[in-house]
């Protein structure tokens, strides 16, 4: 338990230090950086929604095929 806690604490502190250094050394202003991050997040969200819609259509098609009455060959 103690080792796990120490690992998680170290990972959290390392992440915070890394994020701070990245923000301080970035060549873009804070406003530009936020704008870029928002654009990327919007793009990713749109991609995920599109993939989900495609997958849903595929699953609905498969469900319709399974629900359709089977034709006998006799």
C-alpha cells in the first residue's frame, strides 16, 4: 500500500512539474495555447462522435439482419 501511494504521489508531482515546465517553455502565449487546445479538443470530439455514429449505424444494421425472419430453402 505504501509503495503504491509513493508511486502515485511521485507520478502526480512529476506530472505537475512537467506540465509547469511545458507551459513556461512554450513559444505560444497562454491565449493562443488555450485556443489551440480547444480546437484540438473540438476536432477530437467531432471525430469520436463521427466514429460512434458510424459504429451505431453498423450495429443497427446487424441487429436488423438478426431480427429479420429467416427464409427457409424448402
